[in-house]
C-alpha cells in the first residue's frame, strides 16, 4: 500500500512538474520584460511603440524576422518617454502627458492630454492615477519641479489632484501603493500613495545619484549615475541593499 | 563679396537645423575659429552592426535599464548593452557586453531584443545569449532631431560650437573630438 501511494504521489508530482515547466518555457518564449520610466520605446503584445521626438511609430513584431512598421502618428515636439499600462500608452513630452488608447494596437488613438509648462517628464500609471515628474533647469525648461499627480479615472479628462514640489525629480516606479521617485543628486524618495492626492513620504535614500527605477517583484532595480544598485523590497518602504554594480 | 559671404553664412546657418540661434544676443564672429567640437564619421558598414563580448567590461556612461527573467540589461550611453546576471541578486554582476554604437534604449519580447543602433532599430535574436544574431534592421527610424536633447550621435557631448554635421547615405557620425571650428552650430545645453 505504502509503495503504491508513494508511486502515485511520485507520478503525480512528476507529471505536474513537467506541466509547469512546459508552460513556463512557453511563457518565457513570449514574455515581455520590464523597462524603466525613461524608456523611449516599449512592447505591448505584438506591437512595439517608439516615441521618436515628434512622432509615435508603430511596429508589428508578431513575427520578429518579418517585423514591419505599421504607422507613424504626428505628435507635438519633444516626446521622449513611453509607459504602457494595459490598453493604454502614457507618453511624456516636453509640454505634457499624452494618453493613447491601443485597444486597436496598430492604430493608437489620442484619448487625452494634460498640458503643463515646459519640462522633462516621465510618467507611470495605474487604473486611476498617473504620476508625472517635472524636471526643470536646462534644457528642460523653467518649472515648479516636483511630482504631479493626475486622477485618470475619467481617461479623457485627466485631473491634476496634487502638485508635490521636490527638487530634481527624474525616473519613477510604482509598486502597488508605493511610489519610488528618483531625484538625481537629491536621492530616492519613497512615498505611500494609497491616497493619491496626499502622498506620504515614508523614506528617503541619499546614498547615490538616482536616475530611474524598476520595481520587479521583491527587487528594486535602480539606475544610478555610475551603474546599477539592487535593493530587496520585500518591505516596500524599507529597501535593503543587495548589490552595487558600478564603474 | 562681403554680401556673398554673409548670405553664405546665413544659408549655412539655416541648414544647421539648430534652433538655439538667437541673433539678437549673439556677437559671434563668423570669420574667427574657436575651440569646439568636430564630428568623426565612419562607414555604416563599420559601425551599424552588433558585436558580442562574452566578458564584462567597465561602465563608461551609465544608461537606461531593462529586466527580463534573471537578466538585467543596462545601456552604456552610445556604446552598447551590459548584461548583468541576476540569478542571485546579492551576487549580481556584469557578465557580458553587446557592442551597439549609438545605443540608448532596449526592449525585449521572448527571445528577441530590440535596440537602437545609431538611427536604426535592430532586432537581435538572443535565443543563444552567447551568440546573438541580428535578424532585422529598420533603417533610419530614429531620425528626428530634438535640438535640446539630441540623440547621442547627433551633437557633441558638451556645450560649445561645433562643425555643423553633414549627412551621408552610407556613413554616420560616431564620435566628437575637440577641434578648432567656426562659430555656426552651437550646443547651448
């Protein structure tokens, strides 16, 4: 009896493992990675979207060997970052945040824009909120530098709900209700944004010159001026340094 | 003669496509050379290509990041992509380098890496990460000049006057060197 039971479990265990491995490798073959908020192009499904300064270019990459450019949409001057979220693209430009629908992936449609003064401004977003950093100075423009938070529940009319002034904000990353904002020489600020209109600063790191971040499960991958630093963020508001890979 | 030179200057200037020119505040002497930047050109066939090094190399100018599975990719501005083995994050380290001139951005789906190589977009098959293969190239899709924040190859690395770029079908600017130049094109920021 014991032997039979053992055999049964062994077989069950083994076959389930095999199945998991199969689907894992299938997923790996089509998985898309994760970029930072400063990315100039991004992949969603079978399409690659490229923000080339004044135009949004669309590539069909269903079959990478025979990838083709599908279209090109004129935008305003100074487009430089692109952040995908579900069926939308959030595009940061020198004069505002643009939101495109990619429900029809080959033909992005402009849903709305939140214009602001000239600045450099990457965006991250979730279902209801978009977070934009506005960096001033040359060549970005004169601006009240800080974190600008928009309610995008009504996607066609983004509403500015908070302007949190802070110096030299750059790339940013969102992990559930925690927002990481790089501030170059001024470090990395960690906010709780569970109430988006009232971000609460929970922690500030000033160890490095922070440029951009990618929250990746329990890992915070940071682009710093000299390379890369990795933090364990199992506790999201208390990063623990794991590795520094610089120079 | 003076008139001719003057109009030639204007024509040259306009063709620079560099918006920061402000005649009202400028007192530049077009006849006089100053220390500035001169572009170095190389044939497309020499620089528009992918080369893989199975050894780590130092970071020159840290750039954007990308992550997929156990590998982190970090751009070295204008030079290529460092591969960082992140299987064990506390021991994460650079393990290889993809040389890709003019590179600033990376995106990956499955076994295919998309990256800019100067003004081209290349698709690189990384099924075997130690032997990446270029499978597709979109020529000239990064072609717009942002005068304030140009792509790395479009303007010198720092402020100052520079020799206005020439555009060729079969060669590219690959780097900038200090040299004595006329006061036409100028990077202000």
